[in-house]
């Protein structure tokens, strides 16, 4: 039984460690699990994927670790005691990990939405062409860093890569853009009704005596 506990602990911790290194632990796989049929809603509408690979790895880590502590550390030999206790701890540990990751993902999403709201009304650059009734990408600088966001055009407009567009609204993480106003050019001719300076009067010619 100790071998099974050790296998579960090592396997679960290895998966969690690799996921943290490649960046999946930050969102807990929550974004990928939204489309799944096994997830349930947690606090404030946060989606908790209780049966995702990340969750299973957390369960295994808690189960194996608790089993090793009970059998090797506390010397509990009765499987009717250490197995149910390890299962219970594994479940609580897994749910706790999911709640922690959900809080992190929710905080990240809130910051992202606030950042997008600040861009509304500003001019941004198209980095991936935006077709009519399609999705492209725009870039802007926020908090000193360059960010790229999905974008769609208003009124079936199309924009090529490198175009300058104005953001009209932000909906569900997508920016809607329209044609940016052209910068006003200074007119070379005087404004209508503006008086002109009178030309200087010619100097009288001096007579030679």
C-alpha cells in the first residue's frame, strides 16, 4: 500500500510541477474546462473543473501524501483507517487547490477587463488583419507593457495589418474598433474672414540733385 501512496504522490506532484513551469497552473486549466460538461460553478460564478487533469493530479497528490504520513509517519497499519482518511484528505486538498487557482484566475480576468476598459476611446494598431464579420488582433501599451487582444470591426469594416483604429467598446475580452479620425492638417490658406496684413507702403524714390 505504501508503494501505491508513493506512486500517487510522485505522479500528482510531478504533473502539478510541470504545469506550473509551462504556465497552466496560473489559470488552473479553468479556461479549457469551461467547455467541459463536468465542471461546476463555484463562488461568484467561477468555473471549477473538478474532474480536469489538474484536479485529478491534486487529488492524487493529497491522497498519496496523506497515506505516506499516516503509514510511515504515524505508523497507522490498519487500511480501514488510513485509506479512508487519505481519500478524504485527497479530496479536500484537491478542492482547496482548485479554489486557490480559481481566485488567481478571477483576479487576472478582473485586471484584464479593467485594462481593456481603459483602452476604449483610444487609437490602437492592428497586428492581425480584421475582416468584415471576422476577428483579428490589435496591440496597445498598458502598464508599460505591450498587449495584444482579439478585435472585431464595427459596421462590417475591414482593416489591414498596421492600420490605426479607434476602440469603441470592449465586450467579453474582445475590442470593437472603427476607423480612426485622420489628424487635422494645418491649412496653408488663411481662414475665411480672417483679415490679412496690409502690405507695406512703397518708399518714395529720392530725387537726384
